[in-house]
C-alpha cells in the first residue's frame, strides 16, 4: 500500500505527505481504541438488555423518575382504618354495611366501588336486606378474586384462572358490575403494574378501577387487546407484554380520605361525596394486604384500595406509562457507550470522571423528560456503560501512556524544577523530545564545595550533613530558577543547560547561575568558625554532550556524559574560592556580556593545543555622575 501511494505521489508530482506528528498519531490511536472499547461495552450491555437478567434492577433504577401527580378530585377514598376496626371489628357485619351504604347513597355519588368481597352467604334476612340496599345504590362495583391461575406468566394476554371467587348470589343485583382486584408485584416485591383484566372460563373481568371508571363515564366495561394496547373512545392504554397497565401514581395527600366509621356515624359533610367515585376498602395493615410502592411515591406500603385509586386516577387523567422498547434501549446504550469511550479516553482520571458525570446528568435530564411524556427510561444500563467505559479507558491510558509518563517524570524528579518536569513530559508526549539518547551542544557548570572533606574529619557526621544540605539547597534553588538540570550531587554538583529542553542562551545561563550561587552562598550566615572556611569553586565548559535515559531495574535516570562534563570538573578543580572559570567555547559566547582574563592553561587528552581557562567577572556599569 505504501509503495502504491509512493508511485502515485511521484507520478503526479505531488509531494508525499510527511508522517503525522507523534501527538496526532497518539490522538488517532486513542480514538480508535476508545471506539473499540465503547463498541465492546455496548455489545455486552445490549446482550444484557436482551437477556432480561437485570430486569429487577432496571425497575429499581427507573423508580427514581416517579413523580406522583395531584389527584383529579373525582375520587374519594373511604377507608376501613384502625378506628373503624376497633369500633366494628373485622369482618364488619352486613347490618353495619347496610347502614354505611344508606349514609353514602344519601350523598348521591355517581359510582360506589367496594374493595372487599362478601362471598359467604350470611343470615337470609340480613343478606336480603343488604341486597335491597345494594339495588338502591345506583351504579355499584364489587370485586372478584381469581382462583387457581392457569396462565401466568402470560405473554400478550390477560391472566387466566380456572374459576373466580364471586360475591354471594343475593348480593349481586343487576346494578352491580363485577371487577377483579388481583395485583401481581414485580420480582423485587414492588407493585408497579396492574392487570386490567383477568380471564375465567367464558367471561372476562376488568379491573375494579376500570369498572368504576367505565360506570363513571357511561361506557361498556369491556376490554380487548389490540397491538399491545387497549383502545378507548378517547384514549389508548398501553400494556406490557403480560397485559398489565403500568401504574402512574397519585400523590397520596391529594386524594380525599374519609374514615368508614365517620361516614357511618354521620360525622362528615356528605356533600363532598356528591357526583364522585367512592372507593371503599380496608387500609389498616391488620386486615389488608400491603403492597410496596417505589420510595419516590411513598415510604409506606399501599393498600389494595389505594392501588385501585391510582389506576382510576390514571384512567381519568388519560396519563399512561409505557416501557421503552428493548430494541431502542439496546441501540441507545450502545451509542452512549461508544460516544463516552471515544471522549473519556482523552482525559485523565479526574477530568474523565467529571465528563462521565456530566454525561450521566444530561441523560438523567433526558430520562426525566421522557418519563413526563409517558415513557419509562431506566438509567441502569447507561450508568453501567459510563462506569465501564470510564474504567476501561483509564486502564488503557495508564498502561499505555500514563505509566510511561510517570516513568519519564521519575527520571527528572529532583534534577529539574517541577515546571520543567511538566514541560519535559509534555514534549515527550507530543514526540518532540526523545530521551533514548542524543548529542547536543550544552553548557556544564561544576560546583565544588571546598574544605568539606577536611571538616568531615573534625566535625560530627550530623553537622557535616546538615551543613551540606543547607549549601546544596541554596545552590539548587538558584539552579532551578535558571531552568538548569542537575546531573550530579555530592562534593561536586554538576549542572547542565540546553538538555533536555532547548535553551539557546545556555552559556549565559550557566555564567549567570554561577554568580547567583556566589551571592546565595554569601547570604548563608555561618554558625561555627569552621564554616567560614567553606567556599565554592565554579568551572564552566561548553561543548557537545551525550544525554539520555540510563535504565537500572525499575528506574530510569536522565544522565549527561561526555568530554565537556569532564572538562568542567577539571576547570572547577583549578578555581579558587568563589572564583568562576570558563573554557574558550563558553568565553566566545559570553564575552560581550562579561569581563574575562586568562588565569590558567589546561592540557586535555586528544587536543593538540592547551585549553585556555579564563576567570569571568561581572561588568560594572558606571553611572554618569561616577567620580
């Protein structure tokens, strides 16, 4: 392929493109790896979505979006609460029920729905009287219970039962419509859906709430599934694959609730029941089954009658929920995984983490909006996608890049200032600085601490080391201010300029640093008399040097070697206390800025002529009024 492109460029006389810079190649490589990681994560999560294994966790995550709406005001709950059970016992006798119904009917509600079943015949005269009361109640709804399920779980159909438990025959006058009250919590025990109907041999029973709704609206309470939904005259009710309607909850505090005993004893304003749908059922945990609901809806379990009220309010408001289609969910998760991975791979762990959280926040806003429009969006798989892509991209960066950066940085820690370390790492990352070895013109300053060996003979080791540390710290401070690189620390400190960073004025930096060191040493106040004998000798040489990393075990040190280093050390040995000596090459580069005069000659192996060593002094600028 390369030969083919080469021929094309030559024949067309178009200059062949140069190789892209290293940082560009690395960026393209990151993008490729990021897309690959995202694709793998997306495929894995799509398979997880398809399998349905995480369904319970999906629902838990989607529960975060439930925001109950206010009640319509058309529904009134009359609850058999703890006070009612204490006064009338449980089950409540039918004479008391008769008195209760008389009181309710006096308010002329549109529909009365009873959420307790009266299946066992009682005393004939009591049943006859109660049946007469029911016949005078107008539109009435009573519950049935399925017995011995024959089709559950069910696919695209309603649950089916061999038989149902019905109210006693005397309590089923013609004005009473039957509806089921069966509820199936999800696998995690939370109630999020209700079957809108159940099937028994030869008959279909709608949910009690739907029965009350149909009576209230004056429509037939018949239900037929068409394309995973139920069509009404003015609404479409979406169903899940098991024929259930997803619950759209109502704020509990906005539904009017009245105690059964207060109604029976005439302690309420009956006008609040006029033209309403009245739901009657037990609410105390002692006599009813408790259904857990999402924590965002209520912190306490709900009674069956409260679930029926939720269904009824959703039907009245035409507010229905449906789950996001699995195919779209799989595609959405896969695309987010690819997008996240392709961008997170460019940031370090902190910035990548912040970006991942930003993506999650944006998705949650999107999910809230979709939920408000009636589509349940689970954030579970997006959270997994962002977590997995973040972890994998950062692992890739660490093992392919960050670990190398740390390795490079360690080679310069303590040798140069922290700012220089960052510049070196950045240039190396962009391919503009090779540490594998190279030859370059450099200036080398050798700083000798004189009389240190003699002091070691007469002073305590701790004192000598403390003294050495103070002098070395001051010297390094001056060196780092001029962006020099420490090549060696000990009795002699060797500093290099123009390596590893480009510094065209390296000779001037070396000489200026030498005088800066002299001023810095002068500022150190001696503590003992012996310290007065400590001085520094400074030798500078400029020439070609070889520099690169020397690997020892798990550490790599950046080292400068060559004749120029040896020459600087020899010149330093010739210097007296606080004297700055330079070689001819350094002198040529700094002669315009400093005064210098010859003080020594030095024989160097491989050179025919001796090396002239000069002492450098700072120029003194005379003022106009100088006398």
